[in-house]
């Protein structure tokens, strides 16, 4: 398992040089957070982690634009519409899909990943994939503020790193 023994909120990685570990200042950026309403106990925690990480990195509260989509499938369109209307530098797309008894999980995960990637390439701006795709609700809890940290924090920092480096 990729997260075994890892905390997603820990940015200090001994395998990277110090300059790659640094969290860039977000003072000059406007960041969008598009958040799925589905599994909101999970996505709300991811949102809180992302927002906290951005403000700690210097993004002004008024420059963090939050909008909600009905589900993870709709995140790509939500990101596209946010770029069209909110003058954003980057977006973190936050969702949670938990495996059920049917193939619906596979279709939603695939469409969300491809759609979010497509928006990023279309606008040539970072749209960070902050979608948990877990087998159980417990795994989602572990990755949204539980024993594996908060993927929202990791994704917010990834957005800042992409903006600062490219």
C-alpha cells in the first residue's frame, strides 16, 4: 500500500533536496477548491486541510475560492467553470469515491481522473487531483485527517509547487 507508514500531511522528505521540500509562498495566487458534496464527511475534512495549508502558505483568505459540485464525477466541469469565471491560478479538485457492490466506482474514478487531467491541460494551469478512491469508508477517514494525515494538505501544497515552478 502506497500510504503504509506515511503521513500525507508531512512535507519533509529526506529523499529530496531541501529546495524541493520548501513550500512556496502563496501570497500572489488565487486558488480554487472545487469540492464534491458526496461523502461530505470525507470531502469536508479534505477541504479543511487544503484551506489550512493554503492559508499557512500565505494565500489570502479572499483568494481561496470554494465551490461545491454534487459529486466527484462533476468536479472536472466545476473546475472548468471556475477557470472561466473566477480568474484563478490553480484549482484543487476534492472528492471521495468509496468502492461499492457495482462497477459504478470504476466509471466515476476513471471519468474524474481523465476529466480533471483534461481541464488542466486545456487551461495550462494546475488542477490537482485530490480524489480519494478507497475500498472502505475507514480508509477514506484515514486519509482525510486520520492516521495517514490529510490528502487535502498534500494536494494544496502540490498546487503551490506547480504554480511556483512552472
